[in-house]
């Protein structure tokens, strides 16, 4: 026995609630409960099982707040953990769900763990080359930019030295970087015609021995967040910002635009004057790669929607707690994203869009007005035609009633024959009108046939009565 349509709808609604309560619908118990309900055909047990399902949902809702949402971030040396902590705290408060942020230095690691569902979300630079057809990853929202920072330490007049000479003639201090960052730097070197120095001239921040670096001269280069503590330390000890090109050349074929042509996911960025202890002395033109929050495409659409809404609604709170979020720009239209948008992101973007009726009102309403006018004209024409048909049948009724009256007043044989002749003429006229659609085969015509038969019968009876009177 199949379960009723009403209970099927109830089951569907309850299952929808279960999915809403869980970011990843992987609990096999949910499916077992649904299977049991579908197998129950006896009415007295069905109510019990539906009640049990409601109890299960209540249990899941109570335990859902204990579930952690894990975010894995690709970070250079963890200098942005304060900003990440602020983000996690704000989202956690609004979602009422625990959030844990983990870190890795390698983007490949982050993407693999995300695909394997070891973590729920990942924050990666928008410079991945791993986006292929059928990829299961989706972009949730852009976050903070990572800037290309170049600092010259103990190099006199560094701002007057071309970039390629600066990086070829001096040791280069790299921020810790992942494999995909090195792809970016190779593109950067090619664009600026920089011959890659020997690997011995590259050394990482954590390899610096105590305070010995203060007596050396080098160029620091990193794709990093704006409040990197290593960068701040270098500036405090006299490091000088190096610009990629004159700020006034932006939009006029600057070298930054040449770099962006080779690496489309970049965005020009101007570091304003005096942002760090009076440095830089003049605005610095550089580029930025924006971090993006990514998830698997099967992550709950409503969860993604809620996260985006929180980050947009609470932007002022994020800025007040960490001014790094002044650079937070959630718009996706300005980016060439590494992954397609998540369905939850698309739903949020379309939340305020007018309906189809509103968007096409200028076309729809005139069209509907024309239809209404035509419909009104057709209805009026139909009423007129029906009225004409009613008038015709009424005239036929009157002719039949007149003949009936004459039959009682004219008793002679010749008069009755004339009446029969007129009746046949009326009948022929009525059927001709019916065939020519001047009358309708409706109740009015049935009344005509009944009246016609009645008049004929009455005249015939009158004739019989007159023939019987002489015999008596």
C-alpha cells in the first residue's frame, strides 16, 4: 500500500528541515528513517514514525550547535591570524556554530583536504591553476587582498633603481611561499625582464640568524597581507618601499597593466602614503591577488548564503575590530575567479533582483492591455451575437404562438391547411438559421421544437374533434 500524498509531502518537508540543519548531509541515519517511513503503510504506525522523525530532528537541532565548521587557510607565516580570528568570531556569533581555523603553507594541501571533505571551507589566493572541467570546488566570496610588497633594505636610492636591476644585483629575501606563489613570481620576473638570480641569493625569513640581517643589504619581496609583521619590522629599521611604476601611469599602459595582461587574476593596488610609520613617502603602485573563500559544491546552499550575508552585514564590525577589513570587497563581478560561484552565492546575489514581471513591466503591461481590449471586444461581440440569436428565436416563438391562437379562431379545413403550411415554413426557417449559425442548438432551440410539436398536436386534435361532432 502506497503512502498517502499528504504524508509524502510531510516527509519531504521534514527531510528538507534535516538537510537545512546539517551543512553536509552525510548522516546515513537520516536516510534510514525516511526509508522506514516509506515502508510503513499501516495508519496507526505511520503517526508514530512521523512523531519519531520529529523527535530525531529536534535531537539533530540540539546537537548541531556542537558541530565545528573547519576553515583551512593558506597562509604565508601566519601573520594574518588576527584577521582570521576576527572573521571566525563574527561568523561564529551569528551562526551560533563553532568555527575552527587551521593553517597550511601549501595551496595543494588545502585543495586536497577540501575535496576530501576533511575541512568545510578553505581560504586560498585567487591564483590557482587547478581549475578544470568538472571541478567540484566553488567560490563562496572574495576576502582580503595579498599585496606584492617590495622593500629595499640598506640600498641607497633604491627608488631610483629599475626593478630588474634591483632584484638582479642584490640578495632577495622571499616571504615563505607555496608552489602557486612561485608560479606567480616566475610570471612577474618574465614581465619585468628579470633574469632569475641563483638560488643561493634566495633565503627565507625563518632562515635569518638573529640580528645579523641588520648589517646586510637585500630586497624583501613577498605576496602577503598588508599587516605582515616581518614587513613592519623591516620598515621600522629603515626599509624603503619600491614601486612597480609611477602611480600616474596607471590606466595609461603601465607595467602593472602589462603584468596583469600576463596574469589576469591580478588587480592594480595603490599603497597610500604614510600607512606604516610615515612610509611610504609617496604612493606605491603594486598589484594584489585576492584571497577567496572556497567550498565543495555540495556544501549546503543555505549555509553559504548565511555566511555571505553575515560578512556583508557585519563589515563595519569587522573593520572596527581589525582595520585590515577596510580592504574587504565582497563583490565578485570585479574578479576573474579561479572557480565558479557556489549556488548559495548566486542566490544571495539575486536576492534583491526584481521579478520577471517587474523587469519586463514596460513590455508586459501594454501586451496585457492589448489582450484585455481584444478579450473585451470579443466578449462584447459574443454577447451581441447571442442577443441576435435570442431575438431570432423569440420571433419564432411569437410566430408559433400566433399560429396556435389562429388555430382556435379558424375552424375550417382550408384554414388548417394554411396553418400547417406556415408551421412547415417556420420549421424550415429555424433549421436553416441553425445550419447557418444564426441560431444555437441550445435550450432555446429545444423549447422551440417542443413548442412546435405542441402546436402541431393541438391543431391535429382540433381537426379530429370537428370530424367526430357530426357522427354524434
